[in-house]
C-alpha cells in the first residue's frame, strides 16, 4: 500500500518554522496541521504564538482551538486526531504539512508510536494528590525528580496531575516515564514523511528571536490573556495550562510575588531552556533534514525557502 506523502516542519520556539510552513502550503497546495501541544487550547492565543486570523484565512489550519485549557490531552489522543486530519487533507488532493515544536506529538504521528493501554491506579493517584495537597507541589515534584530527572525537567512542579501521572507510570510499568515513552511500540509509519527542522548556526541568533518574541507577546496583551485564564481557573496548578511556558511564569506576577519585568525575564529563560530540549529531541531522529536560517548561503528568504523545496524534491524523488 502506497504511503501518504507528508511534509513536517519542526524546530525550536521562534525559529521561523511557522513562516516556512505557511509559504510551503501556498507553494505546494497544502494545508497546515499544527503539532503544538498548547495551540490545541482555546483562549491560549498570544502565549502559544497561534497563527493569526489572516494566516488561517490564507491557509487552512487544523488541530488548533479544539478544547478548553482544563482538558486533559495526550500524545496518543493527538495522534488519532492528526491521522484523521492528514487523511482528510490528502483525500482532497492537498499536501498535509505538519508544523510544530512538540517532538513527542510529531513522533506519535509520523513514527508509528503506540503508547498502548495502561489502566490507571486510582488509589495511588489519590494518594499522590493528597500528598501534594499536604506537603506542596514541590515536594511531589521532588519525588519524581529522584527517580526520573528527565521527566521532572519537562514537567513543571505546578502541573500536579502530570507529575502524579509520571509517578503512576513508574509504579505500574516498573520503568520511568522517560523509559516508557522511549520504549513505546513503534509500528510501521503509514506516511512517507519529509521532515525538515530549523536550527541556527549561531545560537545567539535564536535567543535574540526568542527575546523579541516574548517582548512582542507582552505588547500584544499576554498579561491580560493570562489574567483572564487565571480568573477562569485555567491556570490552577493541576491544569495543563498552568504549566505552560509564558503563563506559569506570569502567575508569580499576578500573585504579586514578582514584577512584570522579572516575569518577562523568567519567560525568556524558560523558553531558551525549552528550545534546547526541543533541539535535543529532534537530533535523536536521523531522518531529519536540517536547515539553518542564518546560513550565509541564503541571501534572502527566497533562497531559504528554495533550499526547503530542494530538500522536499530530493526526498520524494528518492522515496517515491
């Protein structure tokens, strides 16, 4: 059976992947399928750098604004929705173009990952949540950090539900959540995927872009957006939104524990750290084609986009 051709544009936050994906959609009669674990949530627009209404009018977007911020969502659930979106786009003669920085979500779709079924241990989960209520979120997070530092690094202490779930996986499977994710069953991918990831030869160039993006978010009204989510209870410690970069750092400001400038600096630092983790994840995949926007060979955006087209053409020529 012939595999469905798919293009995926990945990379760290603020690297320019959305702009490249948009241009490729226009050039290749494509539709964009978001692979961002936070853009699925309604109301989290500025802090997640969602595409504008103008962008969405120019190019159809999928898997954005599909649930409220207090909804639990997993990579497995995302993979199922993405599969339907890809098949829908392809059935209409369009090119499915995935774009996003959540590596686990991208892998769950393109690499045939099956996380299997694991029945919850509700009694143990209740015990963990009671412990967090009594001893504090940091104490529960410390327990995770002792047995699975990598998972602890990826999960904010305030996201008690995810911390508890990671500990629950450890108890039920006999392995850390990190090991569980890595050992997820991988079937044969149904897609002929050309994966392009962006990075910068000079990492400082990426960091400048990150800082500029955070400053622009504040100008666009990030504080007001976070305050609205906070007042609705969506930034509570047990919610996914409460652990999202750009929102969790503003909680200290909204609670009067730090200044707005300190919150902005915290967001910039957290985003830089996250960008490093995104790149580390992508570099594990030998199928990724790397592009560097700050490569001197690209005199302008046209040259950079042309390089992306060349990678795509060669990939599908070699993998018909």
